[in-house]
C-alpha cells in the first residue's frame, strides 16, 4: 500500500503529533538517533510510525517496542485501522505466544523481550531500517537491555540503523546527550483536571475498599467513564466485588461476581453501567472489552493496574481514582530472590494517571493520599535495572555474544554487585564459563520464553 506523510497527517489532523511529522522525518534524514516527547493522547504511538514509514524505501521495515502486550495489540490495530487494513497486512504485532504478521508487514509492534530474542538470533536486524522504543519512560530492564543491544549493533555492524526514543515524560536531556540525538517535542491536547486529595493517607491493606467507596461517590457526582488505578490483581478483584454488589450503583440482583478471574459485569442503571477489570493476565478478549468505547447512553468503570497509565487509550474517561500505589519487583542480593512489593508511585506516574481524565473534556482526579504526603513522593521512577535480578540480562548479553555485560552502551549502568552476583549464579548453573561466554546449556536456557 502506498501512502504519504501528508495522507496520514490529513487523516489524523486532530492529533497534535501530526504537527511534528515532517520535522521527525527531516531529523531522521540527518541523524542516526532521535528523541521524541509527547503527552498521552498526542498520537505519537499511532501516527508517527506511519509517517516515518511513508518516508522509507520499498521493503524497509520498522520495529516498534511497547512495554506491554495489550498496548502492542491496540496500537497495531489502530494503525491498521488508519490505513483501512486489517492487522497483519502493512502493520502487525508480535507478543509472547501470539503473532499477527505476514510477508507484507512493514511495521511490527513488539514487546521488549521479542526484540532481544531477534537481536540474539541476528544482530544485523536484516531488513530493519528503524527501531522505535515507545513509552521509554517506564524504563523496564528489558527496554534498557534491548536499547543497549540495538546501540551495540548500530555502532559495530549497522551504522545505517536508526533509533527513535518516544515517551510521554522522560529525562530527555540525558538521553539526547547519550545518543547524540536531537529532541523533538509535541504539544499535548489536554483539558483541565480538577484534583481532590484524601483527608488522610490510606493503609495499603484497605486500598480496594477506599477505592470502591470513592468510585461510588464519583459515579453519583460526575458524568463520564471512570478509571480506577490499583496496584495489582488481588486489589482489582476485591474492588470489583465491592462495586458489583453495591446498592449505590443499583446493580441487577441477578448479576454478581462468580468467575475467577472476573471478566465484566453489567448493571441496570439509568446510564446502563458496565464494570471491567483490566490487568495483564486477562484474556485479550476481556482486555479489549475493557478498553472499548462506551456505547451511547452507557457508562463504564474500568479497574486497572498501571497498564492503563500511558500505553493504551480508554476513550470517554472523565474521572480517575488513583490509589497512588503500584507493584514493584525487588531483588534481594543476600537471598538471590525477587519478590513483589507494593510501593508508592512517583510524581511522574501520578501526573500521567491524572492526565487520563482530561483527554476528551474537563475531568476530575481523586488522589487517595494527602496533599502533605505528596511532597515525600519521588519526582521520577527509578530505572528497573538498578534494583532487578540481573541474571536474565547477563544471560541474554552472553547469548548476544558479549561476555562483559558492562561493556554495552547502557543508558543506566547496571550495578556492579548485581552483575557479579548474576555471573556467579549463571556459572554455578553451567550457563556461562569463567570468562563470561555462553555454554551450550546456557544457549538452551536463553531460548526459553520466560
């Protein structure tokens, strides 16, 4: 299918990112790397890859990384819709255990582990012209590793390969300096959001109940769909149960929670209310149901993990209930084990969550913490590489052919103690030798999709 940048920007003229499309293409003609910042809703994830593709030659491909499977699917589907095609034609996606691509596919939306596997199998990335790292502000260890391996390939064997970093909120100056890349910024399209704070901080053990009661209050006071942020699946199921059984929402007596995990519930109200959970382990069908636009005369409540912060779009949200909490994987160097911990979010995450209420009209955000405690919150989230178990990363690095993980061009250098511990473990398992080179057993381990 042949299309131009002008065709795409004309079709998506309402998206703010359309105003920077020509600047992006011009910058990629003269630079090997580029950093783009744009607020949620600007259209950077759907519009810009298409306009970049329109400037490439026949047969040249784009790989775009997304941190989450749901986002990869939704973004690929939206780009295909813009082109008037189905997924798997010009635009496709590949996530763990699922693939929709064909010989015609020129934009592949991937989750981060997929690109690492591709680089391990073929460091040249033959046929690929541009690699886009979307939502890079999440700074997952997989994203940092994929970028380091891509930069290594670019520096040694693919000087023609282009790298694009895209994010909503990011330390753009530091990344631009590291990549020797220009910065292009897109304005957002956000309506004012009224903030409400709690009178006292909520005990994390009670967060599901407090979120449910706040949601009921917001439902009575405000119009539009409601998005509730909770740290994990257990809290989502508890909040879902409380809301589905609440007389304040006038549920139908025949509707109740009777599935694990829950799917959705429909209640009979003047607005016809539906309630949906949204988290990574839900089936794709139920995830799509949660993010689908509400029908005319319908309202919905979506109870989500941070999966809904920036990567995906849920149309019609006017109210956000923010627990201020998230789950974080913490690695204990002493025991060599990782565990999930419920922690306070950073201010950049809070700002992104709040912004979800101002996408279509003026909105409201209820923060379930006090204004005073906000001053104790970190400004930016920490890169996961600083606290994660580094053994999988060191194994993938060895599989790539680099025996010294610290030699890669990292944005954030992995902690030396963590790398030492990872090498010690992998040597004891027979995955690498004393020089850090991968063994036949290590290659088999690295090939496992886990």
